[in-house]
C-alpha cells in the first residue's frame, strides 16, 4: 500500500460525502470558480500630469496577446458614476464571462482596505507605514466610505466607518515578519540567489556561493563537498522562497474573494516592501487574483513601503563575504535585480487591477492619499479566448491607446485555461496507476448546519434503523451488500476482544438501553465544538516501518527500512453563515514543501485523521449500525464503549482503495471510547468491514488517541488527535505508520473579513 491522496481521509471520511456536501478545490490553493472563455483587462489611461483620461472609445484601444492583435469583444467605462457600456462590432461572444450591458453603480459606498504585509515588513518600515495610515485617518473618511485594516499575520479591524477602531487595529500591528531566512544557514543564500543557481544555472552566483561557504564553515573544505553544500542550501532557500510567494498570494486571493461577495465599490491597498515571485505557480496565483478582481470590479493599489532611501542601500547580503562578488560588481547587480523584481509583483497587481503603484518616494502618507482616491475613469476590456490553446501557458499582454503623451496602466499577462480533463488531472495530482492508494472522493468536507443539531434520544430500534428508501447515486440497491453479520456489531464479546485487544478489561453490558442517549450526547458535543474550532497548526512526527521486503515493490529494499519525518500540520476550519463548516488539512515538511501524499514509496499513507470524529455527528450517524459494549477506563477516565459498523446500503460515498489501475469501495467498522462526563471522544479504532480480495488488501487499521489541548490565546480547550497508529497489509507484509502531534497553537494565515460598526 502506498501514498494516500492529499487532503483526503484515506482511513476515515469517504462515507461523509453524502451528508456533508463536498467542495471541489485545487490541491495547491483557494477555490476559484471563474469563467474561462475570456480575459478581462482593466485599463487606466493617464495624461502627462497623471490625471485619468476619459472619453475614450473601443476603437481607441488595441490589445496584443503574445504580440498578435486580438479583437476587443466587450468594452465598459467604469467610474464613480454608473458605468457607460458600449458594444463593439465584434462577432457575438460564445459564453462571454461578463455582460456588456449597462450596470448601475451599487448604492453602497466604498470599502477601503489597508492590507499590511507583516510577512515581509521589518520593524522600521512597519512603524513608518503605520504612521502614514494613521495620519490619513486623522481626516474623516469620504461620505459613505468604510475602512478595513488587515494584516497577513492576523490583525483584522472588521469593516467599519469608525476611525478610532481602525487606528486601534493599526496599533496592534507588531513586527513579526512571517518570512525570514534561517539565521544559521551556511552559506546564506537569498531566494533570488537560489533561483539563479538552481533554475538559471548562473555560474557567477554559484562561484560566489562557494566562496561564502568556505568562509562560514570549517568542517567542509573539499571542493566537491562545498559544491554539494551550496546546492543543498540553494534548494532549501528556493523551496522556502517559493512557498512564501504562494502563501502571500493565496492570502491576497482569500481577501479578494471575500471582498467580491460584499456590495459596494471596493479598493484594496497593499502596503509592502515587495516580495519575489519567480516561479510559474506563484505567477499563476497572481493571475487568479487579477481574474477575480476584474470580474468583481475590485481595484488593487500598492504602496512601496521602502521609499527612496532603500533603493540606495543593500537589500540583502547576497554577495557579502565574497571577494569575487565585490571585484565583479555582482553584489550591486544582485541588489538592483532584487529591488526591481520585488517591485514587479506590486506593479503587476496594481496595473492589472485598475489601481496605482506608488513608489520611489518617502512621502508614504501622501502616497496613501493618492491610492485611496479612485481613478475618475477606468476602462474594462474583454478579449475572447476563442482560438487560444487551452494548455495553461503564460501569455504576455500589451494594451495600446491611440493618444499621444499618455501612459497606459493595464494587465500585463494571463495564463491560458486548461482543458477540463487536463485541469482535473492537474488538480488531483493522482499517483501513478501502479501505486495503490486508499482515499475518499473530495479534498475538503463541508459539515452542514444539521451536524450541529444533536440527535434526539430514540428507542432501541433507532440505533439500527431500516435501510433508507433512496439508493446511493453511484450504485443500485442490488449492487450493495447487506450489513455483514460477522462484523463487530454481531460478534460474541469473547471473539470481539480477540479482534480488538484494547477491549480486554471492559465491564461488558449486553443491554442497549443506554445507547440512544450516548449517541445523542456525542452528536450534541460535536455540534457544540465544531462551530468554535479555530485554524490550528501543530508539530507532527511520523514514523513508518515496512514489516517485510517485497523485491518487486516500489523502492525495493529501501522501502523496508524504518523512516522518521517531521512536519508542520495545519488544520483549517472555514465556518459558513449557515452553520456549515469546511474542514481541510495540509502538511509542510522540514524544507517548507507541501506534502501531497504522492511523492515516493516513502510518502505518507494516512490523511484525514482530523475529521474522523465526524463519523458520529448527527448528520452521519444514520449511515452506521451501533452496539453498546459497556464501560472501561481509558487514560485515567471512565468511558462508554460503543462498537460501530457502516451499513453499505446507506453510505452514499464510501472511501475507496486503488491499486493497479483498479478502484474498489470499502467500508469501516470499529470501536469508540467516549468520556462518561463530557461525551468527548477519547479513543477511536477503525478496521475494514471486509477485506478487499481483488486488491489483496487484507487489513487497514487505525487507532486514534485524543487528548485535551488548551489553545493559548483563544481561551478554549479542545480534544484533538495526539497519537495515530496505522497498520495495513496488502500482501507484502505489515506496514505500520505512527503519527505524534504536539504543540498545537493558533494559525493566523487566513484572512477573514467581518462586518463592523
């Protein structure tokens, strides 16, 4: 058995899909539901004095895609007044993404968002930026304007017209810098340098790094070892830098998505020293932001918080410690390149979303005043993508205007859409067919509001309800087996103790009278806890062992060796207005790389432990049969013990196991230990309801232990996974994997915009 699919509960949550509506989500970023038949290009045209130029018509514009002219299919003039729309003589658009009919201006006033980039701002620049925004807020906001102060690392004022509230949020901003290099790195290599060495094979940069390595280590002197040290350090810096760019842009996309759902005119001002975006994946995220901002008419502006002074001083120590760098002038050239490329992403976002990029000035307050004012005239051009190859390729854009002495601000690029089949393959990042995997069918599970309602105590018969009238969408009733009468629900207690050794010492009670109240108590507890759960991050240690060696298995002998890895484990809960909750998990390894579960034969096999307790929510309990077993002490606490088994006839979407190009559904049974006083889940074991003979899956067992975890800064205690043991047997011996979770704390990387006074 090899890696489970990323974000999916290979051992637990496949059965949730019928009751918990699944969200389709890209594996590497936020959900986007945007048209793919056209590209929208906001354009601001300014005269020599910097004033926006009005009165332009469609025939005044030319759009070039990869240097080739393209017809303008739609044209909209946007301003503070209701937009004036004109149709071109272009052929009718097929599936155009935005109607060119006149749209009235929203009655709501402007929402002005100040987004502080505390991922990258150092203490001095942050204080200067705070003073500049506070100075702007000394004056009343324009009539109908509300403000919002946000930061990447957690400050959120809420949308409000109260300047005191906005200023108080500004004062909460502290220098933390979410992105910093390892201070002990040898040699010190910036993201820019790492990209030059690894991706662009720059010999000068490599030589500088070798010289720096000689100066920072005494343990490594042999040339080949120095080269290996430099390559390894460069790879680490590259991974860290790429992840930083993705995380930064993902956060911005989250903000823009949320703003798109709020009525009114919306302007976002990014206050940042800039950050590097060097890889296609991050550039594509920027393109997503521009797609969404254009379709929702959200202006994005950017303020370079470094001002003028820093353009004349080193931005990093990219060449420090290298005589070669000093003699060749490479250090100064690097600094200029880094400063230029840091600014490029801010310029691209501002120009591409109809905003303004303010830079090369120390008058930050004056710059903010300029950025806060909407341009009087803005044009939105729509270009059909008919005839564009749907291959995900980068396309350079250029907009020209038939006027003299004007400056054109417009989107500079986009990424072509993918064919649906290619997009699906890219999103799922499926493992090769020769690998086996067990997985559920969705990337995130949405728990409906009904899950928060406790199940009412019911008579004994309610614990084992009759089959539902409607059959699952993926099969007819004749395709599904009846409940297995040799499952944990029906085994004599002695045989059950042999199957589940943890039951030894149980005070067995054959009566089922207590079962309905126990199930109701668990459902009520889940309903109370789920809406309050914050985003959490923890340390996760994973130890894996392959019991016997199959010489034909991927990885050969190496696969049989014990391995240990550490991760940062992120658990995210997105709570909807209707009471529903989206839950997703992700991991980052020690080098900052996302873990997708499909890397090599040594990749993780277990995903989805975070949601296994949702088996017992009110929404999902009807898909199970239950049996009360009695009471037992676990972890120094008295616990109710309940056996459970899925009823295949009632499971809409089972988990699945894939191997050798074949996919088979499978179902769960297990035992649950529930705290007598609080109804918290203390321990949970799951097993296969029946082996999968066709795929040689004889065993798939998980044992989860939960513990009480106080969350510092949140004022709450939750029962969270502390240990998870997985064992499986697919014919090549027993494979075991242990997960240990520690140091749970709040995760602040998600933007939530809330209404204020």
